[in-house]
């Protein structure tokens, strides 16, 4: 006998839980791709994508995953031999740098390690030292999904402004969009990349590259760009198919429309507030568990933690044992530790991650925490008491009427 029957809960940081409303919107015959409903729906999707990204600028859509968005963003703004400054706070910043490098772009990587955010003083020093203004762009990840850190985008913009450096600011919001507050225009990002399968609650397969006028100016000179990745026909198509460089991702568009309806109905401020409250419930539980035993949140400072993903250190081999036991016995799958290998734990068996992005509510998070507690008890992993009560109190805050 196991308790894993019923709806399985994939609590990994992407793909996230897909709402029934999104699945149902996708369950239909293919539409005409030349005229009618799909053409009109695409325009509304673009408008709502812009409002979720808090921008008046453009957004190009690609049939791709996040890696595709990374490549599209670099290709449209760089030439072979360009230099860029990469601010790495985990695996994903390094991953974006690798994509850039393979396109022939030279990366100066400043690595802030695996449990810190970007140190803006250091960024400012890097920019000030670049006297000949070699850096064409600064690449950063808003929420790094491997470490769970959330970086301050506006602060990096301010460092660029203080040093008068002309590099464009490019931000990866693949994990954070519609989870952690992000304001593209107010914070001064020139490029922002996102994907469908995290906060946007739609299956993987659509990628978004948002860009402002300064980034589009870089496009004039960029020789990395190819016909397929070119963002210009995608945002100003003469024919509908040019939005997508070919056949539209028909069913993804229906799904995404439903997901955006849910976000618009709830209100983006409420979406962010919900993620914040649920994340605090998770942190409270882990703080309680951490009072006894090996479990620790990877990011110490609550103000630097993402509200979309949490990375936890529990010590090898407990991370693997806990994940395996929960999947086999309780119907919950936690995320693997990613990029967190250490000399005495080369496979990162001492880490796990929780995805809490998109379609999540209090009973899912409290259930998730309850299954982790069951795992700790069964596997004999020492832990502090009253974690679930602490999380429940956060969920109950201010809800009395
Ligand atoms: C998921 C993720 C990616 C990669 O997206 P894929 O769809 O797996 O290619 C990149 N950056 C961040 C921050 C992510 O969370």
C-alpha cells in the first residue's frame, strides 16, 4: 500500500502545475491559422504579456523553451567578438553565458557564488573599470532557479546609470515572471526573457523576448542574428505567420490565453502577493525544521529569496532519499538540487528544491510541507518541531473576517 494514488503533485520549479482551465482550453480541434479567432487572440495575448511584464515595449514570441529565449535575446543584440558582462548567482546565469559564448560573444563572468545575490558595488567597479566601454550588455538572472536567490534588477540599472555605461541590461525572468514582482520599464531593463512553463502556467514550448528601443538599436548592428531568430518580423509582421516564424503554436496560444485570463482576473499585484505569502509559509516551516538537524534554506536573507522557488540544503544523501520517498509513497515530486554539487557531494545529493510558481494555493503548499515532515519522520532525519503550525499561521494571517 502507498499513499501516492490521486493527483500527483509535481512540485519542481518548472514545468509548473498546469491549471485545468489551461488544459481544457487546449483540448480542441486545430483552428485556421490564416484568419479568424487565432489571429485576434494572438493580439490579446501580446497585450497581456506586456502588461504582465509591466512594459510598453515589444515582445517577440518564439516556439522554444527558455534556452531558445536566451539565444534569441543574444542573437538580436550582439555581434561575434562582442564582450558582455555576466553576473552569475547560480547555474542559470552561467547557462546564459554559455549560449552567448557559443554564438561567438566573449563573456566576462563575475560569479557571486551559490548562496549570494549580485553585489552591486562589485558590478559598479567592473563597469567603471571598463574605460573603453567594451561591454555591450550586462546579463543577469532575476530569480536563479538553482540557488533560489532573487537579484535586484533596479540596483544593477542604477549602477549602469551611475557609471554612465551604455551597455544594455538583459534580464532572465524565466522563473520569476508572474511570481516575483518585476517591473520591466520602471526598473530599466532593456531586454527580458521568459518562458511559458513557470509562472505563466502553460506547458513548455513558448518563449518570450521583451525588448525596448535601446536593445532594438543594438539589433541594427548585431551580426549574430539569423532570419529565424530575428525579432523584428515577429513584432511587426506583414503576414500573421511571421509572428512565429512559421506555423503558430496553436494550442499553446489557447492555453496561454486561458492562463493570462486567470492572471488578469486575479490581478498581477494579487498574484505577486499570493506568491509572497505562500513563500513566507515555506520559509517559516524551514526555519522551524532548521532549529534541530541538518536542514537549511540556501539563501539566508529573506529579502533575497525568490517567492517562486526554494533551494534547500539537507546534506547527502538525505536530499535524494527524501525526494525518492515522497515520490514513491506520497505522490509528491520535489525538484533535484541543480548546480549545487560540492567536493564531498559531487552529485548534489544533499540538496532539493521546491517549485511554488504559478498555480499554487495554501492547501497545496501546506500539503507539500506536510509530506516533507512525513518524510523527515519516516527517514529519521532530525528536524525541529512545529514547522507546520508555523506555516499554517502565515497562511491564516489577516484572513479572519
Ligand atoms: C527554467 C529556466 C531556464 C531554462 O528554461 P528551459 O525552458 O529549461 O530552457 C532559464 N533560466 C531560468 C531562470 C529558469 O528558471
